């Protein structure tokens, strides 16, 4: 199980139930990694624990900065105290999905964003986009953002407003900035393909304008 070194306590993951009454996608977190078993936080919906039964088949997806990984497992045990957990059996191997490479261009636009939490969306915060690609955005903000968290952001692009969820891949504190600021690198998370296509068209338009100015 060479992939186990990628499974770290505190890592944000996605738990997918592919059939049944509670079919859907849920945000979770890896709590403990054993030799053959993995404990993840039981997801909440509308303030209540999603009551998946022991034996339910689920798909777990997690990420690093290069790839996405997934595997299918069954819930071996439910734990209610001290925190709600699902215990999954680890497989012998997992599926690795290589991320697509997208052209990234400088793009300075004001954005607003909210953090996705178990209770819903947080207050709205401000930031400044630094660059844009079909895979995600990078932006500056004065708000401290948790690595691997999911944000819901909004930006006005030349070809229209864009609202989409993103996954935080890296959150870097800028040591010498006053006021304190953070550089946040993200990738789009379950973005609609028509919205991604619109982003890619915007990137091409920015590239074309840069070429006319002799900047690329």
C-alpha cells in the first residue's frame, strides 16, 4: 500500500454514496490511518449526521498537488463517540487520475468568496485574483484560509460573471506584507463544463490581447 503515505490525518476528502436513500457527495476529513482500516469523519447534512449503514459501499476521493486519487470501500463500523466516524477498509490499490494541464494567464480581478462548512456558507470575504486557467485560480486575500478547504467564489470576467466552487491546494502566508495577506492557489471543484469552457475562452482572449501588446 505505497499510497498510504498520501493519506494523512486532517486531509480533506470527498465521500461519494453512489446509490440508495443517501446518494450524493459529502465533504469529510481523514481522522486516522491504520494498517488495513481508515477512519473518516461522518459527514453532516442540515446539521445532522448522514446515517449511512455499516456495509454501505462508498467512494473516497482525495487530492495532492499533482493528482486526484480514489478508491471504493465499504463502511466496516460506525463510531458515535467522542466524534462521529466511519471506519473503512483500505484496498490494496487505488485509482490515480492525472490532472489536466491548463494555460495560466495573469488576471487581476476583484473576487468575493465564502468558505463551505458543515453549517453552510461562511460570511463573504474579498480578494484579488492574480491568475486564471481552465483548472483554477490564484488570488490574494487578507483572510486566513484553511488548506484543502472548499470555497465558493464569484468574479466578474470580461465574458460575464462566474460563480464556482474551488478546492484550496495551497495557502501561503506572505511574511512581509502589511496588512497580512495570503496567496491562495485553488483548482475548480465540480465546475460545470460550460463554465469551464467560458473560463478557457476568457484565458484565450487574455492571451490574444497580451500577444498584441508584445507581452508573450
